[in-house]
C-alpha cells in the first residue's frame, strides 16, 4: 500500500504543480493586459485565456487539495466518536464521494469528446476547448485515485481497528 500511496501522492502533487503554472500564467496575462491597456490596446482574448486557465487550475489542483485535507470538513461531531465509528463514517462518505467523482470525471471526458467532434473553440482567439476539458477530466481522475486511497485507509481502519501502516 505504501508504494501505491506514494505514486498517487506524486501524481496529485504533479497535477497541482501544473495548476500552479496555470495560475502564474493567469497572473502574467492579467498584469500584461493592465499594463498594455494604459498606453496601447488591451491584450486581446484576456477573458478567454483566464477562463481556460482557471478551469485548468481548478481541475488540476483539486486532487492535491483532497490529499492535503485542506478542504472544508465538518468534524465537530465526528471527532467525538470512537475511531471505528469515524472510520465507518469515512467509508460511507468516501464511497459516495468516489462514486460522484468517478461519474464527474467520465461525464467531463465525454463532454470533451463532444467538443472535439464538433470543433468548438473560443470566440475571439479560436482556441480549441477540448484539451482544457480533457485536463479537467484528468484532474478529476487523479482525485478519484486520492479518494480511493483514502477509502482503502478507512476500510482498513474499520476492519483492523487501527491506523494502517
């Protein structure tokens, strides 16, 4: 399990780093647009670029957010339960989260395929939409792996009664 955990954690970290690059590019695009707006014309397609890069940022960063447990988590009540009860709750919520996230990843991928087939692009710059949609789907797929790892840990805790090593 340790080797699998390391692989999943590395994948989540790397996709997050790709999202961080997208964030830097968003900042550069916005700053360039502001600077160019004063003496000349604004950067054409700024809104389109920021929207596409924002989708990348969200899709590629969400798995790392789950891995680091830096999302909103209501634990006021759950922390008072015994470890096995907590593991049961984590198992149920993990199953639900994994099911929904798997469905999301699949549907986003199918949506990207439809955009590819139809040849949809952005309005002004004519950037194809499908690569960005596929990247978001890939990010959700990595999120599925992180959720699966967390689910396996919860099941092992539920069965064995102690934290897996």
